[in-house]
C-alpha cells in the first residue's frame, strides 16, 4: 500500500468533506471543505492498516482535514464543476426514459447518490427516484427540487 500523494503535494478534494465526528469544534455532519477546494498534503498516515489518510491543509478556510485517497486528485488535473452534490434533492426537468419507455415524468423528485465527472463539461448523476431503479441522468435534465417546489423553472 503505497501513497499516491506526498508531503507538500497540491491536491483538490473531489467531493464535499463533512465532519464524521472526529473534527473538534464542529457538529457531526457539518461541511468542512467544499468539493473542488485546493489544499496541500501535510502528513500521510493509515487508518485500520488498510486505508491511507492524508492530512490536507486547506488555506482558503485554514483547516487541516483528514482525507481518504479516493477523495483527492492532483490539483493540476482537470476539474469539472457540478451543479449538484451527493444527497441533493432534484427534480426531472423533462421526461426521462429508456428504449422508448418513459421512466420518470417531468417534475418527479429524486435524490443524487453519485456524481460522475466523465470529462470536460460532462457531468452525469446516479439519481434514485422513489419506487424505481437508480438512473444515470445528465446534468441538464435536472434542477434543484427546492427551486422546482418554489415555482421556479
């Protein structure tokens, strides 16, 4: 088990990092670092002898946060921003279907369970719509459920 990053490497966090209860002074579940933020590796360690954990200093909010390797990428690598995050409530902006069958009607609500950054400008999501299988949906086919519920299109 060799670390991908070393002390001093500039890295970007791929997803929001929330307090799992180990960050002092913040409630469990509080947002510690927003996805896309850049920081510097300060230390490399392990957890339960099978996970590499990096202490990353995020200068923007002056936080030293533990991150798993899969949560990080080199800061120089291309970054594709996304409109939605894991657990965001979304609504279908249009009918969604497969092989000529409508699976989700416009306006139906779902929850994002995975963000997929497939390349420059190409973001899709795994979205669970209640009572259905998980669907992979392009970003432009979704809107925030809050905006939809408030009458905004």
